[in-house]
C-alpha cells in the first residue's frame, strides 16, 4: 500500500518536473539537458503533509496488514479443523484395540514395524 502511494507521488512529481506531461509519453524520452540538482530537489522535496491524513493512511496500512494476517489465520484454522475432523477422527475406529487384536500378525507388521533403513539408523540389528 505504501509502495503504491509512493509510486503515485513520484509519478506526480516527475510529471510536474517535465511540464505536466503524461509519463507514458516519457517512456523513451531523450533528455539533452536536465539539471540533476533540480530533479533531485523536485523529487526529494516533501510537501507539508496534513498530519491527520498521514495518520489515517498509516492506520489504514496497519489495519490492512492485520486483516491480511488474520484472514490467513482463519483459513489455516478451517483447513486444520477439516483435516482433523474428516481424516483423524476416523483413525480411532480404524486402529481401535479391538480391531488390532483381530488383525493377523503380518498386517500388524505392515502397519507398525520399522523399515530396515530406519532400524539401521537407530542402531538396531
């Protein structure tokens, strides 16, 4: 937001400096003589800002940044709840003690036994 305002301000100042011309016509402008000090002075001079307007603009920027973060947080929470409800909620039924007792040993090994690579990493034979 600040960058857009700064870009608009610089565009206005450049337009004023080049006699009010549209900056799109200045895309391929060949400048023969321009006092760099005049250009620097025009670009760096700050107009006396209305402090209420400045404060309002700062508050608006902060509010927009806060709501952007808050929106991401809400979306993350909704996704997390959906995953927990739909996927993890049924995990208790799938791996309940009663079902594990009924499983064959090879099925339990497929689910619970560590791979040979992880056993080697952990130092088990």
